[in-house]
C-alpha cells in the first residue's frame, strides 16, 4: 500500500521538477504578453504583475487539485466495504483556512494592482512631447503639440476589408508617430460616442468618453518599430475596423514628420467638434449603410 501511495505522490512531483528544470523561454517569462521588455517604462511592471499572479494562482490550483486527487484516492471505497463512510459535519480549522486564504489572496491581488495602477497613472509634470488623440466613428485624428508653434494634425480614415474580412490596404491605416527615448503625454478625446484607445504592445488601454478628457503618461524606450492599435470599446457597426498603427521613430525623424504635416497645410488646433464624421470612407453613411 505504501508503495502505491508513494507512486501517486512521486508522479506529480516529478512532472513539476521536470518543468522547472526545462527552463522558460522569454515568451513564457513574460506570460506570453504581446510586447517586449523595456518598450515603455510601464511594460515590465505590467508583465511582472501578470506573471506573478499566474504563478500564485497556479500554485493554488496545484494544491487544490492535489488535495482533491489525494482525497479521492485515500477515501475511495475499498473492496468489501458497504454503506456510507463516516460523515463529518464540520472541521473548524479547515473551514477557517479555506476562508482566510482566499481573502488574503484577493486582498493581495487588489493591493499590488492598485499600487501598479497608481504608478502607471502618475502624471508626468513636464513631458518631452504631447499628442492629443481624437476617437471618431470609425477612425482616429492625431494632433501633435509643438513648443512655441501652432500644433499640426493628421486626420485618419476608417479601415476597410473585403468580403472575406481581409484588411484592404493596411498601409493606409491611420498612423500615430512617437519618438523613442522620450516622455510622452497623450490626451484622449472622443468626437461622438465612447471609444477606447488601446496600443496592444503597451499592455494598457484607456476610455475615450464624450465630454471627458483622459490622459496617458509613459516613457518610450530605445526600440523603434511599428505597433498595433485599435478601439477596445464597442462603438458601432464598424468598431472592428477602427484600427491604427503606432510607429516609434527617433526624435529627429519625429521632428521631420511634424514638418511634413506643416508643409501639407495641416496646421492649427482641431477639437472634438471638428468634422465628427470625417473617419467615414466615401460611400459609407454614419449608420454604416452603403450609398
């Protein structure tokens, strides 16, 4: 009997040890989050909260599953046994344990989440760059602030797809440019209904509500590249096509891009009252019906 029980105990232990000894890839270490360490000053913090939470929950799961398997084996009906086993009405130490431990876990998750969110939401007093983003059905406008000069802007159009739901002309997606190695403030506004600004690789999103101004603050790292963005709040029929890109470029390239917008005549302040439906593609109505 001891030999059989030893085997039941040794098997899961061997599996856990094998997994630990096998090591983890970078993707596993960051919890398969769709980003890279150091992309912004908040990304590593969010990854750490995510992976630590999963580790804690996995340990709780292993303990729970182990106790269930052990109870099923240790107290199974033996050959020759009849009737019901001895009934236990309550066990105060176990009930206290099963009450206190979940409360501690929930309180711990809340405390660490509140701490990290407070750090992420902390305003940057004097950011290097400021951009205002306007969400609209179903595209994006980007207004780039400039020290001592009028702002410049870009107004985007709604993405389009074919009957098989393949994106048509991905290169025409609205693109917001941001400089690397810089502190940035993004002001979020809505032209019409509730939207949500989500840069996937930033691992953070924020609502854009009519009449409400929200802000995001972060510092970009040294890496350049193109990131994915989308609306994360159901905002109408073409919500799924409210896509955009974020391109991280050097500060010198960023300044040159703003100069190109100025050369195109896109100069001046635009607010949430300007051209609320300019995001629509030609031949599409506000209700999403083709003309």
